């Protein structure tokens, strides 16, 4: 945490961003510890530009993502209300809104550390007019704990090197235990003006006819739902016991933890998840699967700190591919003619979630077969994923494109082989493409590789020469 000098006559303003919770919330714990503290206001700001379409018509707020975020905010509103605090939901340009607020009611701002360069720029500007304290709310480690690595020269070039460093210095033992719940006692304050959130009007969004035939999204946003999901996964269903064996599946009950949406919005603290896994381990002797899940949380950590160190360099593409409208449109409509890809796209657009393996196929196909710029694909995911997280999303896309940290030359998948391995009975494919409910594996494979054979599905797009 960084602390400015104590200031008089300022209220405390907590600006929550991707830490939408009350448990393990260092900001509230710090403020609760202040005896006779000044007034307190809590805000979430929806940046208006998240809804402005870019050149390809993409925004940062797809339908499923909006639903999940709104549920997170409703839940937060409710739990703050129980402590007599109102959540101020504001809409506009964050720095300008905070400047306006400060001019009418000066505050000391408390918020999470910046993850992406965009947030770092916000905090830099705010610090020119308001006292500011930042907190570690989104990661397992704090900057202080990783200090020897946190510069361009010393940052590990691969996940393996990062993991070796953690082992060598036994840093996993330093992961802080989650903070106990705190009771806020300050006088509640509200924003001195209104800037009502305008949510995207998805009424205008025409649901495709196949939607009625597929299962609805089971993810519900919010801290309460996240904590219950974690408890079910670990304790009621004990699904962690097969994590390593099932995490590569395309779906199914408990196939992976499915914690990412709550982690991305901070409705669940990653330190709480870690501590619960450790607690599970004290009750269970076999740690093979739980250890693998912890490893994945460390991948998240690695991508997070990589972004913090490398900044906007991670959004660069040294060899951008040319844009192709026809291929791009087919992708957006989930009609590339490759059933395995189109099934994955439908699932992603409809639910805002897909399994890690499917994300890899989609990204690999987009980059190495459609030959489109990986950054466009990353933006597409950012629009739709309910767990969109700038570090994990852009980091994974760059990895598959072969131009990020630890690139290993990019990853290109053989879709027919992958289908045979991971969906031999077409369970996933037919769930999302009910039009193909009576086709066989070999018919799909033929369609994808030897030319159009399925009359009920578009012919595969003609692809550019291998990249
Ligand atoms: C192209 C692409 C884009 C992705 N975009 C995102 C994104 O925007 N947000 C996101 O959280 N994950 C992203 N991932 C990583 C991974 O696919 C998801 O974290 C995972 O599928 C979420 O499901 P889960 O919670 O069941 O994961 P589990 O397998 O249960 O893993 C547990 C947790 O570990 C973390 N994790 C697992 N795999 C990774 C990984 N490869 N990279 C970083 N963290 C990981 C996540 O926080 C996850 O919730 C992306 C992967 C790819 C290939």
C-alpha cells in the first residue's frame, strides 16, 4: 500500500474497479481500522468508452459480460447497504468524474494498484489533484514480495523461470492469508452529482434462432455467488480431486474450477481461493490435482506481473496481418464453416465463457489459419468473456501468436486431431450446433479438411496460404 501524508477535511473515497467484494478487501480493512475516521464514499465507474465501437464494430461490453458485471454490482450494492453505505455507480470518463467530485467535495482516494497501462495513466493523472493510496487487491503477491524481479532486466522470460524463482526462495509460503471481514463505521457520503450508468441496450441484440435450443449460462455474478461456487467446487462436490485429468475437457460438471469470472472482477479474492485450496490439502493426502490448480493460479500471477513490467509493449504486433472483412465477418457470426470453431464461437458469444482448450483452438485458428491480427482476436474475446482480464487475455493471445513473453514459436493446433481427442462423440459440438445433431465425427473431419460435405453447414472459408 502507498500512503500520502495525512490530510484534514477530506472524506475517504473508495474506488472499486476489479475488486468488487467485501471479503479480503485491504482497502476496507485499512479504513475500518481508523478510529473516528472521516466520512466514507464508495464508487464504481463504468467508463463510457467501453461502449464505443472500434473500427471493427467491437466494444468492451458484450451481452454476457454486461450481465455478469451488473450482477456483481447489484450484489456489492446489497452488501454495502447492510453496512449503511451506498455504492455510487457513475458513468463517464473516470478521471474527469473524479476531478469534478474532488472540486465539490475533496477526498482521499483509495483504490487498487494499476494493472494495465490505461489504469496507470488514470492513477497518474488523479495523483496530480487528489491524495491517493493504492492497494494490492488482485494478486497473490504484492509488489514488495516480488521486488527483486520487478524490473525489465530481471523479470523471468518464461513461466518456468518464474516458478523456479518462487520455489528457490520459498515464496509460496509468503502468500498472505485473507483478511478477516471488517465493519465500516464512517459517515456515508454520496457523489455530489449524478452520472447515471447507461448500460448497453441489448434489447436491440437479436437472439439467433439456435439460442432457444442451448442451455442458458449458469454463471451468476457477485461475491455471494462466487464464494458459494468455490465452496461447492472444493467441499460439496470435491471436484478438485480430478482437476488435472479433467481440466482439458471442453465442459461438463466440475471439469475445471470455473472460478475465472469471479476472479477477474475480484468478486472472489485470489488469496482466499489459494487459502481454501491449502485448507483442502490439509484435509486430503493426495495433492497432485490441487497442486496443478495452484500452478494455474500462478500462471495468472505470471501474466499479471508481466503486464505490469512490460506495459504497452505487450499490445504490439511486430508483423501485423492484413484485415480481411469476409473472414472477420464469418468469425463474428460463428459461420466460418469449421464446425468445431463455430460451436466454440457460439458458446463464447452466448455464455461469455469457454474452456481453456477451446480458447486455445479459437485463438490458434484465428491467428494461424484465418491469418488475422491476433490483437483483433484478443479484443473480440475482451468484448465477450465474462472473465475478461487484460493480463491473462492479451498474455495468452500473444503466447499463441508466438510474440509474447515465453512464446515458443506460437501454437498451431490440428483441429481434426483435437476433435478426435477431446470431443470424439461430438457432445460439445452438437450441443452448440444442434443443426448437426445427426452427423458423425468422420463427416465433420472430412468437411473441415477435404472440402464441403455437410449440407447443413456452410462450406469452410477458403483460407490464406499457411502463415
Ligand atoms: C486465448 C486465451 C484467452 C484467455 N483469456 C483469459 C481471460 O481473459 N481471463 C482469464 O481469467 N483467463 C483467460 N485465459 C486463461 C484460461 O483459459 C482461463 O483462465 C480458464 O479457462 C478459466 O476457466 P477456469 O476458471 O475453469 O480455469 P481453471 O483451469 O480451473 O484454472 C483456475 C484459475 O487459474 C487461472 N488460469 C488458468 N489457466 C490460465 C491461463 N492459461 N492463463 C492465466 N490464468 C489462468 C484462472 O484464474 C483460472 O480461473 C485465456 C486463455 C486463452 C488460451
